[in-house]
C-alpha cells in the first residue's frame, strides 16, 4: 500500500506530539546523527530489568575514567547576554503585535518612523577591512530585489537592534536609492554586472551576475574597474575585455580576464548619506562566520507606512496583555509597565539559564565520550535499552502502519533517517551509547559523592512530580477552566493521577532526580 502524503503528514504530527510531551530527558545519548535525547519514562522502567546495579557494582570493570577526564571540560556558549536592549526589543514586539490600521495606510515620505510602523528600505550590510574598505557579506544586501523590503518595526524580521535603530528616523534626513536601467554609467554607486571570466588558475564562469560597489571594488576587480565602466551604455555589452593583473611574492604574474561585460542596472543615491547603524549578529546565528560579529548596515529609507500603535504603559499591560496588578507584585518597578519589563527580563533570564544548562550538558557529554575508555558493556542492559527503543517503533507502526509501505519505512520516518537505512543497527548503537552514559554518570556520581541525601531527594522528587503531573494534565486537556464543576475536575484529576503513576514510577523519578542533582555540580566544571 502506497503512502498517502496527507496521512503520512498526520502520522508525523502525531509522532512529533508524542515526542514533545512531558518525557524528561535524562541523558544525552550520542547516536549516528549526533546528540539525541535518550531516556523516557517507559524506557527507564524497562531498564530496571538489568543485571548491573549502578549504585553498588564496580563500574570500573566496564569503563576507565579519571577525574582529569571529566573535570574542567571545555565549554563555549552560543547564548547572548540579556541586556536592557534585549528587553526593549521584546517590548517593541508587543507593540507591533497590537498595532492597528491607521487613518492613512498609504506609504509616506518624510515622516518619522515609529514603533509598529512599516519602513520600506534598501540595505547594504558589511564589515570593515584593514584599510576601512567595506566588505559585504552574503545575504546582507537587498539591492537585487525589484522593490524595497517592507520591514515591520517590531516584527523581528531582522537581527536584534536593526529595527530599533530605525525608530525616530525620517527619510528626508538620509540618502535615498534609485535604480536606473538606461543611459550611461556614472561615477559612484553600485552596479549589477553580468560577465564571463577566465581566471589565472584555469577557472571559468559564464554569464555570472554580480553586485559591485564602484567606490569600494573588492580585490577581484581591482581599482581600475570603475574607470572601465564609467561612461558606458547601461544594458549594452562593453566591447573588449577587462584584465586584472596580480603578482606573487616571487614576481610571477597572475591575470584574470573578464569578457562579455554588461552593466545591467545602476544603483544611485540622492545627495546625502545613508542611515548607518551598528548591530551585532546573535552568537547563535546560523552562519558561523557572522555569529556574534559586529557589522554595519547602510540603510536607504524609501517610504514609511503609519499604523496606529499603543503606548507601552500601565493600560497596555492590563488591557492589551490582560495582566493583573497582583500578578506583578513580585517584580520591581514604579509602574505596571516597569514591573512588566522586569517580568520580561526575568523570563528571558530563566529561558537563557535553561538553555545554558542544555548547552553545558551537551558539551559535557560530547567531551566525556572522547575521554572514556570502554572495557566491555553489560549485555543485558544494552538489550533492555534496545528492546524498548524497538518497542517504541513497533507501537508507532501499530498505530500508523497503514500510512507506510512497511515497518522499515515507518521506522526510518519515525527516527528521521534516510530511506533504506539500517534502523535496527541505529537503535543498537543508540542503546550502547545510552548504557555507556549511564555507566559514566553513576561512576562520576559515586566517585565524587554527588548523589543526594534523603532530604534533598524527597524535596526534588516532590518538585519534579508536581511539575510533571501538571504537564501531564495539560497535555491531556485536563484544565480547571474547562470544567463546569470542581467535582468533575477533581474526579478527572484523580483518574489521570492513577494513569500517570503507572507510567511514571519510582524508578523514573529516582533517575531523574539523580540527574538533576548531579548535573548541577558537573556544570560547574565547565571551563
């Protein structure tokens, strides 16, 4: 039976829902695709069918590990600090979210840009070279677009700080950009050029189009390119070729020859300077060469679109955000707006701290896997993990098998492996790594005496139980405001509690509490 795309999509959604429920990650299991969240409630329960007693057996018969191996592990965070600007950026997003159409929605010139407005802009991003030259970076310029970019101020469409820098700015105070596709090329500005080339090393390109800053041509084009194209007809192929000669330290000449050169578009600017802003890419930015790097943007404000936007004040907090004054009593501030800013900062700091824990955990396990030496593995434990991973696949296939041609196809889809992969070998490797991490974890916990005493254990267990059960209720739609009577709500809560405790037993809470407590100390070893 062939896979129905819509049905398969629903199956994937179900798989995703299941994966994102309240199962608490205990160990980061290194699998074929990298760091994968490993142990969930059902798996932990079944792992108890094992021969190894991780709290009493000698674990050094399985692994070799010294304190130098796991202490002072290298750590680099990808998280930015929470600053006043970070908070104000979140406030800006709230204002934008609650904007309304104004009386005049047409694009306008010569008005100040306000929070919540839409600015129509062109932009050119760059870093500065050693001699102050502008060095463009990929994706940092929209000159190639047919129209300017419509950027909502507060939409989060650009990196933090970009939109904030536009507030209060007026197009009349800065240069604007125009595009020309006829006439002659004049000095200055940018040009879009189509060309072919033969490079000194034998490389060849045909009909490539490139944006060139005539005032700051990069080394590829040399300083003579500006004089070569100025005065030429736009849209007409330039006769002859253009050669850039370079010389090596030992005097050898290297020549790049450009031919079939056509200037397609000239980009010019009105008198004056663009709005130039300084921003920094987030440390987590996907392009590694830009992550955490300061850059500049030249911005050309074309027009603006005015919206009716609320002021961020006490009324905004209570009326728009539906937050009561008593909900903000624990936050400092002279007004509700200030208190809500404090709440935003607290929420951001909490989220950052949780992500920081995850980063440290991940990098710790990545590090320790390069240090541990495996003597042998307890086969019964590996098999226990493997069978539970396999049971998870079987359960998924039993529910959604009709959407797939075979269990192999379902398993690869569930595990997000490429079609035809040996998913059982993948599960075995994952099981082996889970056991290795359990051995490492308990070895360190016992060597460093990190396991909690009874009082700490019970306190952490209660906290974890309450958090997990509350999440369990929400995931099953059991929320008090959905019930007509308190009695019916209480009845369903107790029924849910019975089901919850069947899946989340003592072993689940024991291993999770151990993980929570032990990793608090392990994270302090980050270097």
